[in-house]
C-alpha cells in the first residue's frame, strides 16, 4: 500500500507543508508506516487561528440562524454515513480497531452525536427575570469565538464529532488538534464539514505533537476556550497555561473506574458487562471499568463465569468480521501496559488469563498486540489497583459488604464513571449516592450516549461533555438589565 500524505486544514483546505516537519504515522496492527503527517510550527498555527477568527467574525457565520447551523450539522451527519466506508478504512489503518466495532458502533455513534447537537442548536434558551428593581434581567448565552478541541488517540473520529458538533451548534469556530499518532479520520472529518457547507475556517485542523503544536494552540491569544480530552498529566499542564490568560477549559481526563458486583446481581449479565467494559477498544476507553469489585461470597463463581466467557473473546486481524479486540493503538501505550503486566505478579496478584504479548503471524508480528488479561486477588496497595493502565487489563478485587465496596470504589484519585450490579433497588440508590464519580450505570453499561452528560469528578477533569450541558459548555454567559422605569434611581441625584 502506498504511503498517505496528511496535513493540517486551513480555511477548509488541507495543507501539505506546515513548517513543523513530518511525522510517520504507524498502523498499530502491523507496525508499518502508513502516512506522512505534516506537523505545524507556531507560524502555521498562527495562520490557522487567524483563519478561524476571520471565519467566526464573518457575516456568513455571525448572521446564520441557530437553526441554520443545525441544518449544516444534519447534512454533516448524513455525509458521515455516506462516507462510512472511507472513514472506516482510515480509522482502521490508523488505530487497528476492529471493522465491526467501527461499522456497528463508532460510525452510528458519530452520526448520532452530530444529530443530537443539530437538534439542540436552536434550543439554547437564556432566562428573563423581573426581580431587578425597574428592569428586566436577561441572561443570554453566546459563543466564545475560536475554540481549541484537543483530542486523544483512542476514539479519533468520535471525539472529533464530540468537539465539533456542540462547538459549532453554539456558534463558535473550532480548531481540532488530534493526537499526532491518529490524524487521518480527523482531517477527513474536517473535509466533510466543508462539504456539508460550513464556511471555510469554521472547522480547521492543527497537526503535531502535544508539547509543541498543542501547547502553541493553547497559548495563542486568539483561542478563547479549550476543550481537552486526554491524560490527567497533560490536562494539568493545559489548565496551568490557560490560567495565565484566564481561558475557560473543559477537561475530560483519565479514569480508573470500577464495576461493583453484589452477590444478588444477575451474575451472567454482570460478567458480560464487565468483559465488554474492560476490553472493548482493547481497554483504551476513558469510561472503561478496569477495576472489577466483587462481593467475596460469589467471587469464585463469578471468576469462573468470566473465564468461560473470555474463551469467546477473539483478538486478531482488525478486518475479520468476528474480531472483537484489535491491537493497542500506540507503541508507547503498548509498552506502558506491558510494564504493568510484567510487574503485576511480583505485587502478589494472580494472572487468571492472558498476561503478556500476543504473538500473531506476519504481517501482524510487529503490531502492538496484548492478550486480554484478568488479574485476580488484587489488593489495595498494588499499582494495578489504583493506576490507569489504559489497556486490556481487568483487575479483580473482592469486598465483604456494601461499605467496603463503596470505599474501594472511591479510593482512587479519579472519578469518571462506574457501574453497579445488584438486585436490591434501595441498595442501588444508596451506593449511587455514595460513589464519587461523574457517571454511573446501574444494572447496565455504556447506554445513554449522547444524551447523558459526563461531568468528571476529582482528577478526571472539570466541566462537562455530552448531553445538553455539553452544549452549554461552549457558551459564555452575558447578563443584561433592561430598564423600564424612568423614575428609578441612577446613582447620585445631581438635579
Ligand atoms: P495525552 O494527554 O497524551 O494527549 C491528548 C492530546 O493532548 C493529544 O492530542 C496530545 O498531542 C495533546 N497534548 C499533550 N500535551 C499537551 C499540551 N501540553 N498542550 C496541548 N496539547 C497537549 O492523552 P492520550 O495518550 O492521547 O490519551 C489517553 C488518555 O486520554 C487517557 O488518560 C484517557 O483516560 C484519556 N481520555 C479521557 C477521556 C474522557 O472523556 N475523560 C476520553 C478519552 C481518553
């Protein structure tokens, strides 16, 4: 296969030279170079921000009714579906995700996120209060201007839609910055935005590494709001930078989420949910429950149900229709996960299944393949109990009662998501009330997208993404008082 060329997007047009050198993009399933990526230097980032500022101020955008922006998004969702074949091809090459996961999961999710915000664009309502003496008080929502949408590599296309759709529905211009490892679908998505009729410059793309291109974008004074999804460490750096310029940030960061399984749960369904949550996308999912907390009286039985089901989890060639798990997406993440697996037995836990590299025949012998791994007997002090691995590794711990289940779930620094399984409705309510995490699924898993908001707790971030609240995150507030009483005091009486 010939090597692709990919470049940043300025005024809706892809550039082939951006001053920041070339990065080689690798197919994680084979380790082969698939694309040359033209990275941005600060000069080209400046030009891209200028283009976005001009587009935001242009009458074509500023005078467009909210319903008009919604209609463009509807057209974009149709284009995503019409171009699904090409988007799947690029995403599969760039991430090694199974084709069925892309076709049946990520493409429909991308389209539904866009349609949700298309419908919401003209439903942003301010408030009017008559409590002010001699006037009405209006609270209005306005776009920020130019927003930076900084993306991780785990769901490049879905995350691009998750930034672009609410940002433009609210009337902003947006500059996407995908991970340097996974630029292909993001640039293709920006092309579709142009085809859908968004004015040139409303959706631009910066390419390059986080420490250079990402940092330059965050620092640029023309960028008024930052919506970041990625690691907690990078989120902290960005928040500090943003504080200097009083920029608003939305941070969706790491997680070490728990699935809690009580003895009275439907164990068979809970096992399916635990496996899906822990291993879909090779565990590279922020809301994945990578900790499995099981009531000790059923732990042995639950582990044997899991082991039986794990035999049906097929890891392999991304193109094959029965493949459920592909490779790790980046070499560095693969190496990080391997280190955790190498150290885990020394910490005192037991490898129930998996535990290391997966050897596949050529051409996949140089890919980033890991065996899906169940670790049993994990205890509080161990790294695999508290640190985010972001790979196909599920750490199993046991609890003796409800209080300990809650305590174990809350003991990590993160608070992104969680899931609990029980047949006792009152217990479910008590536990939901006690968990310090932003999104909880009770007797279900991963449903509710894109309508349900994801407001991270603790070190998992600040702000909110998804749902209607996720749209308001792209709006700044403005208060206006309309005076109607000519006799109302205006300060000193100077007559
Ligand atoms: P990362 O933090 O390394 O990079 C994310 C993005 O930020 C990339 O585009 C990167 O180039 C950029 N970046 C890095 N440093 C930057 C800086 N100083 N200034 C500006 N941009 C910078 O994360 P990753 O390895 O790509 O993704 C994995 C992480 O993302 C995991 O921790 C995972 O939990 C998290 N994640 C969170 C969510 C969520 O919604 N909470 C969703 C997906 C992934």
